[in-house]
C-alpha cells in the first residue's frame, strides 16, 4: 500500500510543480523587467554579464533552489534501517533447524 501511495504522491507533486511553474513564469514575464549586468572597466563580470530576461531569472532561481535542496539533503538526510525483531535471519534459522 505504501509504494503505490508514494508513487501517486510523487506524481501529483510533479504535476503541481509543473502547473505552478507555468503560472510563476507567466507572472514573472508580465511583471519583471530585464536585468542588465555589464562588465566593469577591470574586465569583471565575466560569465554573469549580459541581459537576464525574466525567463533566465526564473531558471537561475530554480537552479539556486535545486542546489540548496541538494545541500540540505546531503547534510541532513539519513538512511534508517528498520528491523523486525520477529523476523529471524537466515543464520538463525539454520541454527534452529539443525538443533531441532
């Protein structure tokens, strides 16, 4: 029951994220203006110089959120192993079968 439920929730969240991203992009395109980042006289700016349209701003914000999420998952996500105390391991089963 938990595996189908987890898949259904994952699929629903993906669809919701797609719908919200569409609305967010439309809102950003209508309300935000282009951002111009120029090189300074020392040649700075490099890869970040240029015009950032609202779509590019959305992509940059999305990548920042993804990287922060990966950082949080890497630092705080732990693998928990749940063991059923009533379930015997194979070694214990063999020991019990040879002694009886």
